[in-house]
């Protein structure tokens, strides 16, 4: 985990007066799965576009892959591009071509041919769970199927760095689960993955480290665990009580049998109450998640914009 | 595989997957070609089906001469009209008639009589219609032959003629006694034969009499009249007679619609790469921007060649007979390069498929109308013909026609082909430069 696969240094990009990316710096280690989290318009897609050279930064720099003298990690270089796979947020597949033809075409652009191409196409079709629909035109696919194909195309040339820009939008829970499992497999194989999303639970489940950004700025960056303990705050416990022995002090607010309180270590609190003879009818513990981290950091909910 | 080729093959596949696009490229041109070809009718059939327009100037005004005229008029491939000399000549010069025939005074006396000096028939033929002239010459001879045959059959007139000839013979003192004897014997036997034929009342048909003419005997001296063309070589009258089949005009024209279909189709496809997001993938793939664009250009080039090859194939199947396939291949190449260039420029007309398609077809329609893809340039009013020089379509049609029926030589091909090539190269360079700078 010592060689960074992606390094962004003091990156800025403006569109007119709007600072879409503002002095952003972070690096993704080799083999790491890194989450880039932020609400709509935070600058995630812009960051990806800068990373792959679709946009030119106003300031700062981007380095992809191993930095060698002949290969400065600039995404303008074909050798650098060859090692990067991208699933853009906007679907980018040919609707008039079949799933298989899409994969074959992009595979050929990356120099694949013959048996190798065949093997990779089959692998990708399997990855996207589209093997049975391989010969169907992508235009007739459902939104989720297109999304899966869009992601599979990014993998056709076995990149060592994978950039996924909100790859699960519109994908049903079952397929989403399949995608998560596939990503975990890729991670185990040592692929470096940069994953943008505004679904906190995805980042929490998949990513070792997460960067939270808003208005183009980096707000926090750490492991999920550290972020939660640092910014997550207390858990919220709500419960309906059956009986309360007299003399036992109940924390928080109470109305009739229902109680509600916050605590940094909810289970310890519940155990303490239980040992004092409090009988619980229902118990609900809401642990802090990245959602609450974001709330804490910005004072806004993630998906209210 | 070379990425340019990979791109091009993908784009060709996409083009033919698009039903409407494919219709504009193949279906529409077929309909246009067939429709206008059928409307135009066949130039060769007009020769064989009695529509060869001939003017006759009968200066003799004898019974025989009018008989001959009626023989000629009966011919099913001739449309005959008696005119005075000047009117007749003018009509041939202007291309209104294929030829004029002049029967000089005294025609009746010698026509169809073997032993006299054959009559002189003056023929003035439109120089651009040599093939028809040859046919006409045959028919003229046949007419005289029929005249001769009829004279022989018609005993009374023949006997009368023999009697008159004998009288001439007697009066002519320049004929030696020996010869006179010989001729007298000849006339006597001729009279005898004539009578027996009359007795048999031969129900001979005219064709057997006509075959006399085909026997190699010279029935008439053909003398030519100068009717060198006064007409503008650019007029329809000058051009139409050179057509070899009814498809000669309609197919080159129709091809251009297919070519324009390719142009619009690929210009739109560049915009479509943007709108459907695939341009992003192409840009981040390990290929250069110019490779992407050259792939588009190659696909457009190939599809234009395909359209021309297909339409020529269909035309040949229907009866079109291109004069020179090598020239035709060169013309097709130039057309393909020209319109590839135009496509690359057109791709810059808008950011969305709709805007490129709208602007593209608007330009296409103007180029097509002005360039003669709807109404052939030769049928256009004068000022429109002048405007047509500005349309690449005109040069495309001219290049193809030059190879198909205009029988252009290399030097003549250089004008349309040079313009097409220059337009194409400029288009590719300018279009690619703008597109890569974005
Ligand atoms: N090409 C552009 N021209 C002008 N403004 C742009 C452009 N691209 C992005 N922006 C602006 O930059 C800001 C960041 O956009 P970006 O797409 O990076 O956000 P995001 O984090 O990916 O959002 P989302 O979660 O909705 O995808 C937005 O305010 C957007 O309007
Ligand atoms: Mg985005």
C-alpha cells in the first residue's frame, strides 16, 4: 500500500465563475478501493474527467499509475490510458450494437484480438450478467442492464486502475449486490478502484478509505471507521418499555412507555438498563453512518442537494 | 487491427443498422433511379420504334419521287416530314431531326432503272448521330430498291420505259452500231421477261423486291450535305442523342442521393457519439483524436464507394452500359473523397444529432437541387445552369456521366475530378482541424 496508483495534487477546475473542483488533493494507494463521496454537484464527475484527461486542470496535477521517467503518469499518454478503465456516469455504449458487439469494439480499440478478445468478452458478459442477452441490442436493454454493460466495458482490457462514476444508479438491489460482489473480487485481485457515489452505504460497504467532498472541496478523508468515530456522533436509541422498576433513572426523553436517547455506546447503555430490571418491548438502535458524518460536516443532508 | 479500421467498420455497421439512414442511402436512390429512368424512356428504343425524325426535301416532285417518299414513310422506324431545303437543314442543325434527305430534280427519271446512272440523293446527318445515319443510309437504298422492284413488276410502266429507252437509243448517235445491237437485244429480252412476269401476275411482296437492293447493286449515289451543328454543346439537343440507355441520366443522379445520405448519416454519427456518451470512451481509449475522425472519414468514403458500386451494378443489370469502367472507378473515387470532406465540415454544424441532421439536409437539398440531382442540369433554365457550377453534386454527376455515357477522355475528366478532389481534401483538412480543436 505504499505506491500510490492515483495522485491528485492541488487540483482546481472552474467553469466560468463556478469552482467545480477547488484545491483538491488526495492519493489512492495501489490495490485500494477508494470512495469519493458527495452530493449532486460536489465535483466528483469533474474530478474523474480531470483524472482521465477529458478536462484540463486550471491548476494542480494528476498522476496515474507508476511514475517512471518515460511514463510520467499523464493521462494524455496512450500507455497510461491502456491501464485505466472508466465507467462514466453518463451511459456510454452504442445502443444500436449488441452487448457483445459493444464489448468487442472497445476491446479492439484497446488492442485486443482473437482468442484473448473472445475470452475477455465472455468474462465481461458474465460480469454484467448479460451472457444470455449478449446478442441483443443495447438500446433494448433496461436501465439497469445498460448500466451493467457500461461498467463491463470499462473492464474489457483488464485495467489496473478502475474509475467508477456512480455505477449503480438505477440498478435493482439484486444486480447491485452482484456488482458489489464483483467489485470485491476485483479488489481481491489487486485492482485499484476509485468509486464515486452519493450512496453512503455503498461507500461504507466497499471502500477502505473515503473522501467526502462538497462544492469542489475536500471536507474529510479517512477510513470509514475513523470517520464514523470522529464525525458520526452518538447512536440514537428508541424503545418501548414493558415495565420500569421504581428508582431506575431513564435517560433521554420519555412519553408514556416510549423512550428516546442518544449515546456513544448504545449497547452498553441498553445492557445497563436491562441489568437494572428494565424490560424492553421493542428496541431500535440507529448507529451513525456516513450520512450523519456528512450532516455533521456540512449541516446538510446528503441528498437534499 | 488498425484502430482507424476498427472505427470505420463499427461505423459502417451502425449506419446500416439505422433503418432510415439505410433507406436514404440505398432505398431512395433505387426508387429515384428507377422512376426517372422509366419516365425518361429509352433512347435506343426511339431508334428502332419508328421515331427517327427525318426531313425530306423533294425537289423533283415527280410520281417516282413521291412514290419513294411514301416507301420511306412506310418504314416503321422513321418519322418523315416533307419540308423545304432551308427549314429542313435548320431543323437538323438544331438537333430537331436526325437527318435530311434531298431528292434532286430528275430523280424520278433514273431512280430504280438499272442501266441508267443511279440518282443522287443528298443526305445531311447530324454528326453526333452516326449510328442512326448508317441505318438511314440502308433504308434509303432499300427505298430505291423497292422502286426498282416495282418498276419491274409494273409491266406497263416498264414496257413504256423500255420503249422510251429504245427510242432514246435510236436517237442517240453516239452509241456505236455494235453496242446498239447489243442493247436492242437486251431490251427485247427484257420486254419478253417483263411480259411473262406480268402474265404470271406475280404476287410478290415488297420485301422480295427490296432484296434486290440488298444484292450489292448501287441504287443511288449518296451525297452528303454539311449540316455541322449550330447548337450549343451544352443544350439538351446536343446531349440527349448521346445517351446509350434510359438509365444513363437517372442513375448517376440517383447515386448522388445515396451519397448525400452517407454524408448526412456520418455527420450525424459524429454528433451522436457525443450525445450518447461514446465519444468519452473514444477519447479516453489509447487512440488519438485524429484516428477517431479518420475512422469516420474512412467509413464515409467506403460507404460512398459502396453506393456507387451498388447503383452501377443495378444500372448495368437493367441495361446501362458504362463506356469506361476504369474512368468510372476514378470518378467514384473522386466523388467519395469529395463528399467525405463535405461530411467532415458538416459534422461541425451543430452539437446535437437534430441540429446536424437539420442543417445537413438543408445544405444537401440545396446542393442536390442546384447540382442537378433532381432535375438534370441540361433541363434547367440558363441562370440555374450557371449556378450549378457551385454545387459539388453537379461535378459528381458530370464525373460519373463522363465515364458512363459522355465518353470523356482523361483530360475532360480532369475538370470535374479535380474540383471533387480539391473540395474533398479541403473538407477533410478543415473539418478535422475544427473537430480536433474542440
Ligand atoms: N462542462 C461543464 N460546464 C459547466 N459547468 C459544469 C460542467 N461540468 C460540470 N459543471 C458544474 O460543475 C459542478 C460539479 O459537477 P459534477 O458533475 O462534477 O458533480 P458531481 O459531483 O459529479 O454530481 P452528481 O452526483 O450529480 O453526478 C456542478 O455545479 C456542475 O454544474
Ligand atoms: Mg457526477
